[in-house]
C-alpha cells in the first residue's frame, strides 16, 4: 500500500494545493535527502497536514477519517492499549462482527497492523487520518479511563462494608487479610495505574476526620484526584505496605519502602513513605519510570554559555560537578543526562544512589540500604576500590560522604553529585557547613548547577506584549539591560528590539489541559569556579559576593534564565515567579 510519489505530485498539482515551482523544489529536496515528498512539503509549510493526508488517502484509494469531536466507545477504543496508540499513532474507532477500522498516520506500518490483528482476532481495515484526530482520540482515552477508574473505585469502596466494623487495633493477620481483599487490591491498582496514565510524579493518600483524600502531583502541582470513604483507609494503607514490604502492624513510626511493576512493557518503580498523622497514616508514593531515556542537555533547557560550561567540565578527568536544588527539581535527571554523555566503552562509571531512578546500560549502579549498613559513605568507599573513572553519588548528605567525594575527585576521578541548596553559590557555604575545608573545595569543585522545573506551555498559547507598568515591575526583579544583551548574544531577539517589542506568552486552556500547560522544562544557573571565585571562597566571602562575581563572569541566574525561557515561549513569566519565589 505504498504511495506512488508521481501520482501524489499529479494530484497535488491538479488540486492546486501547491504551486509547480514549490512542488519541483520539494521533489528535488526529497530525492536529495531520501525522504518522502509529503514530509518535505509538510515541514516547509507548503501544505497543511489535513490536505496532505486527504490527498494521500485519495492516491491510495482508502478513506480519510476525521476523528476530531468524534465520540468513540471505550470498548472499541481500548482494543488498542493507550501506550501503543500514542507511540504508533493508531486509533481503533469502529468495529463490527469481523472487522476493526483503525485510523493511522502511516498506513504502511505493517508490524503494528499485524500486532492489532493478532490481539483483536479481527480483520484490520486501515484508514488515513491526521495528527489532530489522533490527539483528539488520545484525550478520550484519558477521559474514558478516568470515568472507568472512578466507577471501579466507587464500586469497590462500596463493597468494603464487608470489612470488620470494629475500628480498634487490628492484628497483623487481620491487616494482611484486608490487604489481600479483592476490592482493596482493585482500588490500589486503579489508583496507581491512573496516576501513571496522568504522568503524576507522586500519589498522596491522606486520611481526614471523615474521609480519605487522594491527590496526584502532576507537573509539580498537587491536584485532588478523588475522595474515598474513611473505611477504605486501613485496607489501602495495608495493601501498599504489603507491596513495599513494610511492617503491617507498625503505625506509630514512619516507614520507607519500595516496589516495582511492569506496566505495558514499561518498568515503573515506586518509593513509599508512611507517616503517622492525627487521623491515621498518611502515605506518599513517588513514581519513577525506569525506562525514561533519550534526554539531552538541550532538551532539559540548557543553552548558551551554561551549556558550554557543562560540556567543558565533562571533558575533565578529575574534579566535581554538583547539581543543586530542592527535592523534585530534576537534579538526578540532569546527572543521568551527563552520565549518558560520558557513557562510552572506554569509561568505567560507578554510582551509589537512593533510589536508582533510571537503569542505565554499562553503568554499575549500587542501591543504598542503610538498614544493613550500606550508606552513601560506605558504598562510595567500596566502589572507589572498583577502579572507576567517573563516580556519581546520588546525594551528599553528611560530612563523611562529602569528605569521601572530595577525596575521590582529588585522587583522579570525575565525581558527579547533588546537594540541597537554593542557588549555585549556596553550595559553597553548605559544603563548608559539612566540614569541608575551603582549600579542598577550590581544588575539586569545577562547576555548580542550580535548577528548578517550570511547567511548559502548550501549542495553544497566546502571544502577549508587556505594558510599560509590567516592564517597570520586571525591571525590579532582573536587570533588563543585561537581559537584553544576553538575549541578543543568543540571537533570540533582534539587535534593535526593545522590551515593548518582545513577545511573551499566556497559557490558554484547551481540551487536553485545564491550565494550558503540559510537562516541564528546567531553568538553571551554571556557576564555573574560576580563579577569581576561588579567591573569594578562600577569603570566606559570602554567597552573595560569589554570585555577584559569577554574574560579572557571564553566569545567567535562575530568574534570568526563566525570563529567557519565557521569551522563547517555553513558559510564562507568572510560572517563573511562582517557582523561583517558592
């Protein structure tokens, strides 16, 4: 069912969708780049996607299907699992006794057609569609699953009435029985699957006086997911404790555990924390997708001088590179991305982590287990005997780990690690607080990266120009003249552009997102420890003095980088101020 390129050209010309000159030019480019003519026309903006797909459908002699605003029954939609539908751009939309009609962007994708045929046992009838139709159908997955999960949870929580009405202390055997009760298992499975589907990073299960609230953290913001009856609390907590191998009858002390599942071929790890509160145990589950990969420093938001500084530091054979920021600011992802750059056959990389968030091929990763004495310090001490070239320490938490990391970088290793501070310059006093001598810091620390995550705008964003008052208020927070110079250096704005001519963006709500944002991008500051910065550290200068000097030497602060990302249209100024002021 391959598209005949000559026929396609003829139909495009006959329908006057593209001029002959543009078509000949695109055709020559397609031959030169060994790409499809349609893709060249699409990327150069000579034809709309909808027109191209309709023409391709006409050439192939198959129907073109528009699914925008079409309601598809969940029983048909779910014949293709959501991850496959998303990754292969294929949607099941119509079924009869023998046939299943599927809408696709690429009707030549035979492996996926064969897979759906085997899975459904039906004859597959491929139909051509466009990106908007695929997006529209993918939203229906989420909506249908939300309804389905809501129904499952309400139905199962209603059947929890069979559980003992005695609200007193329960024995371990009783709690184990509750944890294995079918309604409880279904509720917990649904909560977890729903959270993964929504791309949540955390699940909060919070007991109140009369009910149990479940909240998901999505793109850094907590959202109420559902409210369950209070009687569900004991069983749900017990079930999560069983999964994460925690003590069922211990309710007075906090506990930490972990478990792992395989979700449609994607390995997902969960870090569990329980904490006694006034109305019962609160449980928080951190979700970590182990198969996440394919990041680059550019895709994480690094650019310009900061990006060059990181690449320079990764070329060093010794020294330390530190990533700083609060919990959940993407430090570990930044370190893994750097490890990916360093991960070559001739380099031996060892890590000691808590937890291992992503599994990396050819990297020797060690999981910290404090309960058996395998701490960061002990793990680091042992792995230094394993002849590593690059060492990653998940987090520098105490004096002993800091001392060992410093010594490792002095003895011929490149050390990557994280530390909890609010800014790049703040990492220096934090290390000194841990007992590291200033002369050791200047001998080892090469680069310090501070970061936060901000929500990214969706394509439906609206252009916005700042009023004189807004420009004045922005000027109170950042040096606008300095900012303009940096924007011009990276050719983001024209040489003569002024702030009233520079466009920013506003979030626009749409069918896919309640607030106009989806996923997140990093804002960073990258401090290079130069000879002048070293002198300031040895003199015992404050972090403010270090930051002033770093700015003179070309460091873009986190707030400035936020404004930079807002000018790029990645996010909004409101989102930057929300995150940086936290």
